[in-house]
C-alpha cells in the first residue's frame, strides 16, 4: 500500500517581478525575481499513489478538475514518477485558502504543495532545492513558495536543466505586513504564461524590462537585508508598475489593471502623503497588495476596504517554509 503525503505551502508575492521566459520549453525565467512568502494565503495538498487508478485524479476545492488544470498537475507527477521509477497514478486533493485562479498566486502555492506532497508520497527524499526545481517546471513562481521568508529565483539560461529558488532571509528576519485588497472573484482574463509570451513577442519595452530586471532584484534584495521599508517599497512599486507598463505596451494591449486597482494605487499614494509607510505591488490580475509595517497595517486595511470595488482585504504576515507530512494510508 502506498503512503499518503500532505503538504502545505504559502503563496508568495514577488517584490521584484518575474515576467518573461528565457526558455519556454524548460520554463526558465528570463529575469531574476525576489519574493516574500505570505502566511495568510496557503494551499494544502494531499497526494496518494494508487496502483488501481488508470489516470491521475485532481480535486481542487471539492471540484474535480479536468482538461488543462489536470494536465499541468499530471506533467509534474510524470517528472516525480520518472525520478522515483514508478508507474502508479495518483489521487490529488487540494484546498486553497483564497480564490483560485484570480491572480492571488494560487499556482505558486499550489504547485509548491504538489511538488512536495508528490515527492514525499513517491518515497523520494525531501530535498528543498529539488522540490523547488520540480515546482519551477510547473510554474516558475512556485519555486519560491517552497521557502518561507524572503526568497530569490535567478534568471535561467536557455537549455539549462535545473533551477531552484533560494532563501535570502527567514521569516523571522523582518516583521513586515502585506495587505491584499481583493477586487474580483473571477479568474483572470489572460493567464501569466500566455501574457508573458504575448509581451515578449509584441512589446517594445520587453528588451528594456529584461535589462532593468537584475538591478531591480538587487535593489529589492538589499532593502530586505537592510530592513529598509522605504527602499523596499519604492523598488517593489517600480518593479510592479514597470512590468505592467511593459505588458500594456503589447499589441493588442495586455491590461490587468481595473478601475478598482487604480483606485487602490491612488488611495495608497494618499496614505503616503499622510505619513503612512505603504507601497503597492500588482501581479497578473486586478488585486492590489500593499506592503506596510505591523504598526500601520490595520489603518492601511481599513482605508483599502473603503475604496470602491474592493470586496475584502486580507492582512498577512511573512510566512514560513512549506511543510510536508507522511502518513500510512
Ligand atoms: C511573479 N507572476 O513574479 C510574477 C509577477 C505574475 C506577475 O510569476 O508561466 O504562474 O507558470 O511560470 O509562475 C505568475 O507566473 O507563470 C508570476 P508560469 P507563473 O510572481
């Protein structure tokens, strides 16, 4: 009988953004990225291999997943099977603590949890670098969710075989807060993989974006190591808005920002004018994540909740490493 493994991984928010691939086939990023792991947003995933199954089965938030979602998970399991020398299919049950596919980084925590749980269920030793590399092949941002605290994923080179994220500093290094303003519950309009492909092939700003990305990642990393919230906030905002400017200059344009997104950007700017330390970052979706201090997080959350179009706010601390437990089935 096969064992059952249950993994929990947290979402992460890139403070220096990943946008663009050096090698789409190997899913290697074209730019370095730096993230903070979020305690409040997580995915729990249970994996059990079963010789009686004729295909992998995936249930996400109590709904059976078929098609592309299942295929992406099965591809990760194929790699785990190849590594473990196994042919059994698996039953995967997963739960997100936040809306799936809405730009709240569900693929990051989802594939990180799936990589850890499937490796453990297949009896492979739990090596975090290996799990991060495995997760990266499914979704590059997932490589970062294997680790807690502050994490960096380097750019890859075409044809490179492995690439794992590595921790910059653990969660205890610096108590900062991220307030998420949820502006929509539906799935995002253009997925990240497709959005990056479109940007790379049509945006005149893709080249300059690639050129500036290393400097941005280094600036973000230094601000984290120095525990300098002003420097971090300014660099993170610059990275996010540069990424969106690059995407928006694509043809046809790729616009993830919605009226509520921009209303939040303006609200945060006004808060700063009143002396509040708060900066925005925005991923490939309409939600806004605001970087702030523990002392100011409640005020930021209250202010964002009053912005038209904001459905709810989630306040998060810095999250810990992903974890996995194995039980006899
Ligand atoms: C990031 N994003 O660094 C950036 C910022 C979205 C905007 O990583 O194609 O789902 O699966 O490797 O990891 C989202 O992209 O993309 C992402 P794939 P992924 O967090």
